[in-house]
DNA sequence: ATGGTAGCGCTGCTA
């Protein structure tokens, strides 16, 4: 099985590139973020024509998350599960079971700045994400939580950590909340496979940051141990950040080896 | 140099 996550930064603008990318990479499951579409504007029929079932949780203008699947979609949960707390007023999370694995597509709040109310919302959101995951998955089960976390887990995931002192994306509080997901049983499957720095998934559109190599690794694939143990290959597809009208994020792709019988 | 670009939608916010 091949699965991927991609913050497309407006599916309305990016649909041609997403279609082209799906044809080339052919993932079985794709989690998208920042579709910036209302549900009734989501191009489900276009994806159906490419062989994908889809579910979308959107609000229009901002946010919006989706899951595409060639291996079935059921047990869909849009927004946080009720038992985790109050529903999120933003469309930032959707979960579904595809091909025997529970997938969650997340668009974690940016935070804006450490003194902004939106940063407190980000911290509360991450705490609720853990409760959500604990409700719909188990550490010894098969689950994947992937998307735009807006957190660089370590300084090696940042092109110049000194520029992020006192800023969001690297603060101890948000990193600690990410670590709680790891403590629960979620493995950063890309980092488990590659130890190098300079492996980024997002680059600011401004100032030629992509071409200057000034990026962050904030698009993460977290998986339970049983899934992580099946990872055969993974890549951040930098080619998707090139060319005409790219998203500011690159997709992260993961291949699983065929599981043993009964696994 | 405290800059720069992109998307949404029409003024300035969000990232």
C-alpha cells in the first residue's frame, strides 16, 4: 500500500496539479489539507473518475481536509470525536478507515505567534488530537495520523533554528504535545527512516526560500508501531514543489511492504 | 533590507 499527505493550499487552484500528481504517483490513500473549499464544492466526481472514493470536511475560504482512497473508506469521522471535547469550529480534522488502516488527516492550527490567542488554540487542539486518537485507535492497532502539523519536531527540521527562537513551530510547549503523541505510540515514520537534516516539506513562497533551501519539515506521517514496521520506503516529493503554481508544501509519500498473512 | 509571495476576495487577513 502507498499512502501520502499533501497540504495543497487551495484545491480550487491546485486541482490540475493534484490530478497530474495522482496519475504519476498513484497512492492508494491521500490525505489533503487546506482544500479551502466548502463540502458542496469538493470535486468528488473528478477524483471518482481517477478511481478514488473521497471524504471531505470543509468550510470554504480557509482550512478544509480530505481523504481519498482506492481501498475503501468507512467509519468516517469529520471533526473531533464528540467524546474528545467540544467540536473544532474550524475544518481541520477528518478520520476514516481505508484498507484496514485508520487514517486521520490533520491541519494543525498555525499558532501565529506565542502571545496570540491562536497559539493557545493550537496547544488545546493538539491536546484534543491526542484524545481523539486515543478514542478511535489503539497503540497496538493499525493507525496513521498525517498532515500539516505546523510543528518542526527538532531543530534539524528547521533551516535556521535561531530564526525561530520565540516563534511558533518550534516552541517547547507544542513540541511537548507532539511528543505526547509519540509517547502514546505514534512513530514519525519519515524520521525513523532518514537521519539527515535539510529534509523539508514546506518552504515560504517569499524570497526564493525553496530555491535557497530555507524550509521546515512540518508535514508529518505518524503511525502506530505495526504500521511503522511495514514501511518499505518513504520520500518527500520535492518535485511537486517545483514548476508552475505549486503549493508551498511538498507531499510526503510512504510505501508499505505487503503484510504477512494475518498481519 | 524586519523585506518577500500566494490565496481569498475586495479590505486586509492568513499563512
